[in-house]
């Protein structure tokens, strides 16, 4: 038994959370630095994981750990990562330091509000963020359905406090008004996700019952169940499988969020501070889409292909609907929230297109969307913190006053509209192609999303950044060093992954192929067999041969 | 004549007692009705013991009596104390359970 | 030698990176760096050109494979370049004209405090445009395609403090996005059909493909071309795009970017050749646009907008030619190159005029400028002669060939297209003469007190002169024993068309219509003085001033309709979708408050419930025994 | 009758039908009587009938216990409590809870029907009477069972009874929280609240009537309620004798006058209601 790397990756932030929370009220800055330190250590560990992980190796899950936990119910503490999980863990642990840095001063207003020795909002804020990180990482690693479920649900609690407890002082009307709306949003977030989670719990128990019935000993282990399916020892009845699938999918669709289960997102993202909003949309929601890919598809292949048409249509609606509503928003953060809804539509579309392009694209999309939204949302947060208003109408001509801020904002926006050369383009195009190869009509309608994305991003940029300079904006400072430190790496990453996404794709492809093999789907073949393989006789081309094999 | 009629009688008395419990407001009368129900049960037990030809039924009836006695003692005590504090024996007035 | 190809793109890209991230310390030297890198790229292009000339016609295509970009399953996009004659032509045009305009901009943007950023954007555009023409697969082309779109967005909206500029930029990007949608769908279709989207395999495999699929691909490509090249129905953005600085209009919206559509169609020639319906659509679009642009050009009083209309119409010519198939491709490109020269020259001239007239664009406020800015007048005049196809100048050769080819299409189509082309030539002559007369001839309609028209500095005039020279001689040079056609033939496969009317007739008729156009223009604007305020004009004129009501249509259908749609959707989201959720919550509350009624607190009602329960139990046991 | 037949004799049938009706009527009265006392009494009747039935069913011990414990002890307890609590006027049978009565009736009837149906469709045909069970005497049989098979239950019930007794004591025993008020304090309190400072007047009129149920008269001859106990007042058991005593006063004056020899009008007529006639009183006076 080698060093439990995955456990460590999750434990470190947990310890960090406790340590941060334990600091006395006076040591505020110390708490901030401590949290940052722990998040960086976690990131380092995640990098180690990424390097120790070998995409070429045949095993679907690597770095596995397995201990008996609740013997009576066959619950095991089972961790393991495939390429997708590695990518998402890397994303999460990468984003958290930036979130912490961006939220450096988010808890200060509370400190001033209540000068109380026992009351330690700063410590709480950063401890909660780290706690969320720990849970998210664990839910990415868990290969035991029950274990996953626990953390999938548990991460709601710190998120609830983060949303309800800390807001940007940018409400139109007084703070208590804003506080009311905030707590409403938080409660809505909690109830929505809890409802989904409870339905999922029923499905989890049902799964256990089925396995216990058919395998003799009930199990929650993903691998065991998949193997049993392939071996034929376990065959869930069609009706049961569909019910279980729906139970799982509902929870993930709420988290994702998929139309029409999306209404909690704009409120939550609009009312919370922008780092927390990033935490929601870039980190926590990814668990939902990730779980669709890992659990829904692998546990219930037939049911997933049964439900595919409906889900695709819903995803399509999300894409167009989210984009259209984003166009009509007056509030910057809500606009970004609706844009995220549209993007999640793309991710789900890619997952259920059941093609290697679609699912690979969807996985890349999760990563890229995380980075791009983080960039856009954090810059928007800096903007809002300067002016103290979330309304687009309150801005104008910022570009003349704070060119760097405007520039970064524009790049974030361009990433959001998936401009070629930036990372999101790769994933979005892959998703579209993957969908198109199997469902041309849906693919074509989905491409409308490109145009609409351009619409809402450019309208946002034009109204806020261009035009004559508004009076309130005139003496707005440009980005500070801390803020540049936050934004610059994200933008660099966007550019790099846009130009050279190969490391990521190499990481993801085997996992996607494995998923597809479990679901037992093949990419549709091109109608015309081109004898000339593109770029044959080129040097340095051998790199993609295994991809050729994968395609065949 | 078939002794099963005793059972019918018991059922009838029991029902009357139950109805009494529901209808009367005076706690004491309610108690009496409960006693009536208990007695009906006793009658049934005794009849059963006769049917089965062993004395267990009577034993049960005996215990029922004891329990009934105890219950009456405590119950009446409660009524008395309630009456002292609230100057009424009506069960409807003791509706503190509703908030 | 092949490894230099990447350098073509890299040089301006580096420039862009430097200038945009460099910060203030580069403000003084920025523009020189940008220009230098553009010129460097041009030099590399020339070197490659020389190398290419050295080879035999069939082995001129060069490839450079950099790295595998997106490998996922069967989907493999590489970052790889292909430099053949067609790309070469574009490379030279882009880098050449680009460099000239860089130089020109040094003077033109002298007093703008954001000049560094301007040059950064220009370099970015060069890089993207070169990527577009050098890509060896459609996806990489798509990158360049959107890249130029971005650059054009940034440059149109360069003066962002002007709301009109910002709006124009947004409009341009959005309309282009619609076209890009077409391109991406085309790429997807190729992937599903061929399993790849690299030029080589796709164009090689068109023979084995069903015509339906090819038609679909062709139409999608045409949609893309329409967006980028401002062809009907996606032409509405080009007029507003003139909000950008004039060098931008010259480089992007006249010489290079807007011709990308023509490049795309020519590049995908094999697809279109195999799909006649798509070809027909192309031809129709070309013909319609060339007339549309010409008519719009006639009515505009804003000199740049007039030129923009003419650009549309000229590109219409090219698209028309490209739609004619092998008989047209070469001439399309040829006209593209010559047009690059003279239209860039014209725009630079217009820019120089505005420069002298402190940024006045209304031609009705010009007049009689020829003696104040002789060089501008000369270069502009040469460009004018070239564009109207004055015998011996560039436009004459290229446009004449296109008209011939249009007739050569054969059948009624041939006649219609030829007629349209001829008509277009006449209108071109008319509106260009109009511009010429209103700007440089007639009495001065500007107030000498505040405007002091003067010749532009050398750094601006020199590029104009160079371009003028090009627009005079390029056409002739190209058509000396069809050197240009033979140069392009390996790529675009040339075929001589058999036109029902002889070449001489066509030439004669073109000259006739040319004279007609010039004459009418002179009658209307040369003989009698031009009113300083625009007369109301005929219905057609007023419609043409409003771009033939195209914007009004867009505004009515897309803008208004879209706004209504989104607002209603917001309402629905709040009331319906969210309402459902809150409704469930509320109903739960109501239910519980109903159940609360049962808890009266009266012992006896509880007793009733108990008795009811007991009765149910008894009934249940009885039923059990019964069953 | 040591052996009890499985099928009951006709005599028992007659007894059942007679006493059964009595029992049911008793039960109904228990439920329906206005006054708690009457309910208690009718319940006692029912219980006695049940005791008889026990005897008839061969449960001799229980029959006796029923009479002793229930009708003897428990019912007496009830009566005591009734006296303690319910002396006040009878509680009305008017229903206060909406629909409670209908629900009760419906449920009661339904329940009864269910029970009877249950008994009916239970096949209770064979009756092996208590013949051999009671062979060694009923009490002995019970004793044997209680002290062997049910001994634990028995012990526990014992414990239960003790607990119940203690519980009853605890509940009813009133703990004096503050010390008793002295007479002084009481009088002070009386003065402070101001009404009826002196002790209450005595009942009776001029010591000629001193029954507690006769109110004393004020100087003008009107009776004062203060003089009779509130309990009697509540029950409306006050005898008003004011008018008659006034009449007697008049008669007395007449006699003194004609004893002094003054003649006057006709005889004063004795009051019609109650009291003794003046002629008797004359005799008294003579003694």
C-alpha cells in the first residue's frame, strides 16, 4: 500500500479549513495567508497526482485506495481517478488559490459590522472555502457511490453559509434588504439541491438493494457493479434501471443546472460575492456534470441511451434559453450566471451525444468553462467592488479609465463566447462536432448558441466599457497587483489551452474511450472513406497514431 | 341459548362506553365510561374462559380489574387536583395541548 | 525553406503580443516595432515567393506541420500550414498592402494617444489574416477567420468613446458570427462526411461524395463567405464599419479581410464544382451584391460609405467570378489583387482628404480640392480610373475578364449575369465619377476660415503613390500572356470559357457603358454645382441612402423581435419556471396548515381519532381474516 | 353447580335476557344522565348485573370480587369524588365541539357493527365448559394459576397498586407553600378590601327561626342573602319567611291590645304558608 495520495489531496484542505477556523479573531491576515498556503499545497499535491497518473495504462482507475468502511452495507472507502477526474481535480485545486486571493477582502465588511471578539467572519470565510474544496476533491475521487453521495451532499452546507453569509455590498437598496435576498437565495440553493440529493439517496439505496438481491452481497462500488454488468452476473430490470437512472440524473441535473431546474443559480450567483459565485459555477456545479459522466452513464448504460433524446432536447433548451435570458439581464453577475446555464447546456449535450468528441469536448469544456468563467466573473467582481453596483446601466466608458481592467474583461468575455485561440473554443467545437455526427439537427440548432453568446458578451462589454465615461466611473482605479496576480495566470492558461490543448486531450481521451466502451457506443463512421489520411508523410505525426486506433 | 351472546353484550357495552367517552364533557363521567368499557372487556374474557374451558381468561379479567382500580385511583386524583386549580371538571376546558 | 512559413504568422503575432502587453514604455517606439514586423513578414513572403518561383509548377505547394492541435478520437486538427500559389498571392497582397498601410498609419494616427494599441491590433489582424490563408485545414482557417473578425471588431471600435463606433464594431462582429456559424456547420458536415477537414483529403474526395452533401457544404461555406465579404444578405455591417480609422477601412474593409470569402470559395473550388446548385447560389449572391453595392454607392454622401458600397460591389464581382467555376476562379483572384491595390489606394486617398479637411467625411462639404492636395488627387484619380476599368489600367483587365466569363457561363444565366456585370460596370463608373467630381472638382463648398485643406505628410503620401502605381500596372502585368492565370492554374484549375459574344464585343460594350456612366455622372455633378445640402432625391435615392432599407429590416425583425423575445422569456422564467418551484413550496405549506386543523387540543376530538383508528384496525384484521 | 354445561340452560337464557337489558339500560343511563351522581349509580347497577353474569359463567371468584371491588370500592370512590367535585349543578349535555356528537355516534355504531360482525363471523361453535377447570374449585384454580403461571404479573400488579396509591396521595396532597395567615392579617385584609368588615350576620329571625336555610331580615324586614351559606344559595334552597314573620308580629300586637282590653276589628288571619298557627302559640304562651 503506497502513500495514499488521493486521500492526502483531500485531507490537506480539510486540515487547512480546521486550522484556519481555529485561529483567534485578531489573526485575520494570518488566517488569509494560512488558507492560501494550504490551497497551494493542495494544488501541488494535485499536480503530483496528475503526473503520477498514466493515461496510457489500461486500468480505468488509478492510484486507487480501498478500505472497508461500513461492512454491514458493503460501503467501502474507495478512491480512484481516471483522466477526467484528474483534470477536474487539477482545475479545482488550481482555482481555489485564485478564489482565495480574489476574496481577500470579502469578509472585511462583516468584521467592521460586528466588532466582536468571538465573531470571526474572516476565518470562517476562508475555512468554508477550503472545506468546499476538500469535499469537491473527494467527490471527484470517490468510486464508491455511497461515499460520493455523502460528499456530494455535504458540500451544500459550507456553500450555504458562503452564499448566505457573505455578500458584495452592491445591492441597489440597503444592506438588510440585500441580506434578505441573499438568505433567500441561499435557502433556495440548499432546498433545491437537497431535494435532488434526497431523490438520489433513494436511488442509491435502490441500487444497493438490486445488487444485494442479485450479487448476494450488496455493494456500492462502481467498479464492481460495472464489472458485474459486463460479466452478466448483474442485469438490472429495464424499469428499475430507468428509475434508478432518473433518481441519479435528477440530482445531477439540479446541480449542473439543467433547464428547467436552473432557477436557483442566478439568485445564488447574483447575491453571493464573485469568488463564491466562481466557486459555485466553476467548481461545485462541475461535480454534477462529472457525476453524469461517471455514474449515470457507467452504472446505467441502457437507461442513459433510453433517456438521451429528452436530455439532449433539455440541454438544447438550456443553451438557447440561457443565452437569450443572459441577453436580457440588467445585472452583470446574473448575466454571467445565465451564460453559465447556457454553457452547462453545452456540457450536458456533449456528454449525452455519446461520441468520443462529444464527451471529450464536454470534459474539456468543464475545465475551460471553469477557467473562463473564473476570469470573467472575478474581473467583474473587481469592477463591481470599485463602483459598488451590479447594474450594467451604472457603468460606461470604463475602458478609457481602466484599460487593463477592460482588456482582461474583454478577454474573459471573448473566452466566454469561445473565440478560436482561447481554450473554450476547442471544447465547444468538439461538443458541437460530437453532437453533429450523431444528431445533425440538434448540432445545428446548438450552433445558434455561438451567435447568441457573441450577442450577450459584446452587449455587456459595449454597455460597461465603451462609450462616454460616466461620472461615477471617472476616478476608478485600474487593476491592482493582487488582482493582476489573480487574472493574469488564468488568461495565460486560457491562451495556452486554446493553442495547445493536447496535454489535456491526451489525459482525457482514454477515460472517455473507457466510458464509451462501458456504454457500448461507437463513433459514427464518416460516410466517405478518405484514402488519404490527413497530413500523412509529415514528420512528427506519429504522435496521434494511437488516436487513429482509438477512432477505429 | 349460546353463550356467545355474552360476547355480543360485551361488544354492545363497550361501544356504549366508547360513545360515552366521546360525548361526555364531565371528566368523572368519562371515567365511568372507561370503567364500563373495561367491564365489557372483562365480560368477554370471562366468556372466553368458559369457551376454552380454562381459567386464563378469568385471570386476565382479574388483572384488568386490578389495573382498572389503580387507574381509577390515579385518574380521580388527577381530576381532583385539576378541579382544585381550574374549578372545573370539564375535559374541554383542559385544552392546553393546543397552542 | 518551408519552415519559414510559420515565421510569416509569427512575426506580426509577436508584434501584437509586444505592443498589447508592453505597456506605456513602448508608446514612443511601438508603431515602429509594429511596422517593422509587418515589413519583416512581407520580406519573408517575398523570399518564399522567390523560392516558389524557382520550382516547377506542380511542386510549388509547401507544407509545414507544427503540432497536433486537437486530437480526440477520429477528430484530428493539426496546426499545419500549406503555402501554394493561391496562398502565396494572398500572402504577398496582405503583407505588402499591410506594410504600406502600417507606414501610412504612422502618419495618420500621429495625434492619437492610443497609437501603440492601434498598431498592436493591426499586427494582430495581419497574423490572423495570414493564418487564414496559410491554414491547411478548415478548422485552422476558422481560427484565422474569427481572428480577423476580432481584429476588425477591435479596430472598428477603436475610437470606443464614440457610441456609434462601439455599436458598429458589435454589429460587424455579430453579423460575422452568423457567417461563422455557416463555416462551423460546414466543417462539421465535412467531418461527418469525410472524417477529416484538411484541404487535401476533402478536396480530393469530392468526387466520391453525394451531390446533396456537397451542396449543403457549399451553401454553408457561401453563408460564411457572405458574412465575411459583406455579401447580400449579410452585407449590412460594412457600411457602419467605416466608423473605424481610415487605414483600417483601407486594409481590412477593402483590400484583405473582406476578400476572405472569395478566398474561401476559390479554395473550396472542388466542392463547388461538384455542386452546381451551390455554385448557382454563389453566382446569384455575387450578381445581386454587385448591383446592390453599386446602387448604395451612388447615393451615399459620406465618402467612405460610398467607397464601402463600391467595395461590396467589387467583391460581388469576385464572388460572381468565383461562382462561375474553373472559368472564373483565376479572374476572381486577379480582380481581388488589383482591387486590393486601387481600393486601398482610394481609401488612403479618402483618408488623406479627411486628414486635410479635419475629419470631414461629407463629400458635399468638399469640392475643388485638387489644387490643395495634388498628390492625393493624382493617386486618387489613378485609383479611380483603375476601378472604373479605364482601358489599360488594372481594373480594366480584371473586370473585363470577369464580364467575359459571366457571359461564358452560357445559356440565359450567362446573358443575365453578363448583363448584370455590365450594368454594374456602368453604375461603378457613375458613382466613382460622382465621388471624384464632388471631392476634387467644382467650387469649394467648405468654409475657408476653419478648414485649411493641406497635403498630407510624406509618410502618408508615399504608400498612396506605391498603391497607385500598383493599381495602374498590376492588371496589365498579370495579363501578359496570362501569367497570373497560369500561375494559379495548378490550384484553381483554369478553363477557357466559350462566351456567346466575342471578347472584343465585350470589351467594346464595357467601354461604352463606362463612358455612359461617366457621362451621366458629369451631367449630374460636373456641369451644374453640387448642393451643399443633400436634396431629398427620388425614392430610390432615399432608399439607397438607407442601404436599401436593409438595416430597417434587421432592426424591425431581429433587434425589436429579439428584445421582445428576451423580455418575455425573462418574465416566463420568473413566473413560470421559478413559479412552479415556489408553487410546490407554497402548496406544501398549505397542506401542512390544513393538517394542523386536526390538532384542536380537545381531548375528545383526539379520542374520536383514536376510536376511528381502532375501528380501522378492526376492519383491517377482519378483512385480513376474510381474505 | 360445580360442573357448568357448555350450552347454557334455558334458565340462564331467561336470566341473560332480563339482566342483559338491565345492563344495557344502565350503560345508556351512565352515558346520558345529566347528573354525575345518577351516572355513577346506574353504572353501579350495570356492574352488579355483570357480576351476576360472571357468576353465571362460572367465574365465582370474579363475580364476588366484581361486587366487592367495583361496586363496593371503586364506585364509592367515584361517588366521593362526585361529592367533592360535582356537587354543583348538572353539566349540560349540549355539544360544544362541532360535529363531535355525529362523529361519535357514527364511529361508535360503526365500531360496534364491526365488533359484532367480527364475533359473528368468528366460528365460535364448540364450547368446552369450565367443568374440569373448576373441578378443584374455582378459587383454587385461579390461585394455582396466579401463583404459578402468572406470578410475575401478579407481583407487578401489586407494585402497580402501591405506586397508584402513592401517586394518588401525591397528586391530591396539597403542599402549603406559604405559612397560614394570622387572624390579624386576615382582618387587615378584610378591612383593606372594604366589603363586609364585621363578621357575617347570623341566619334566622329574632332567634325564633334559627334554621341555616332562613335568611336574616334587615330592619325593614327584607331578607339579606349574606346570612345564608353560598352553597344553599347556589342550590336555590333558601326558605323566605320574611312575610310570615311580619304577620306574626302584627298578631302579637293584636293580642297585647285585647289583653289590655282595647277592642278592635276582626281577627288577624294566620298566614297561609308554613309556620305554626297562633292558636298553638297561645298554648305555648300558656305553658
